[in-house]
C-alpha cells in the first residue's frame, strides 16, 4: 500500500472538515477535540495537511503548542530557518511570534494545535508563505 495513503487513513484523531478559508495554501482539515470554553480554557484541534499544504504567516496573542502526530512538516518563525518536524516533535510558540507550519511537499502532516491563553484573542492571520520561499526550504 502507498505510504501516503496509509498516513491518510491511519490518523489518531478524526480528520475533521476541510478548511474553507483564505488562511491556507493547499488543502487542510480541522477537527475540534476540546472546544473553546470557560471550564478548561484550553482548546485543542487536530489539523491534517495534504502534501505541500501550509498555513499563512500568523501570530497567536496567547501563544500556541503543536504536538506532531504524523508525517513530515515544517515550522518556521520569522527571521529563523524552518525546522523539519516529525511524529513526536513538540513546538512551543510564544505569544505574538510570527510563524507558519505545514506539510512537506512529499508527505501528509498532522498535528494537534493547542491554543494557550485563548482569552487573549484569536490568531492574527497575515500574508501567505510564497511558493518561492516554500520550495527553497532545506
């Protein structure tokens, strides 16, 4: 069986619904695992990216934690080289740090996105990661 098909079909959490907004290049899916509420105050989302899909540059006023659950992807903070991510990697993103994350060109990629301090506000979505910058990643 095709390795990418195995990854697509063996997710830990439900893949969710296709994301329909202008904050992503390529196709990605989102499943809410823990909703935004005042009891736990810690929303958790499963995000699945098809090969080559990525989100735009953005910032979280309260910060974010990513727990990689499958595939190969990238995380990059503004002014830094991109970091290659694999299953088991953890990324802690400080409040208001401009960054993006997404799949490698040849791999599906899944992670849990945990919003920290969500009372500080929603993500601020910025410009797309250009195809030129994405294809030049090492």
